[in-house]
C-alpha cells in the first residue's frame, strides 16, 4: 500500500513538473511572438511612410522633368 502511494505521488509530481515546464515555455514563446508582432506593426507603418515618400519623390521628379522639358523647348 505504501509503495502504491509513493508511485502515485511520483506520477503526480512528474505530471505537475511537466505542466509547469510547458506553461513556462508557452509563456516565454508568447513573449517572443508579441515582440515580433510589435516589430511587424512598426515595420508596416514604416513601409507606409516610405511608400508615401517614394510616391512624393516620383511626383516631384515628374514635375521637375516636365518643367525642365518645357524650359528646354522655349
């Protein structure tokens, strides 16, 4: 009877240890995932800003080229 209790306690401790270990691993992985999500969000915002800047530069270049062509033809 005593041996059965010790074996049951060992099984409970092993399962509890496994649960604690897995919970900790999930917690730390979720921290990494959240950090990556915030980085992705920041990079997407930066991409929008860069796209807007590139579009503004393209427009500015087209306008400048048009003005330059007009002045050359006069």
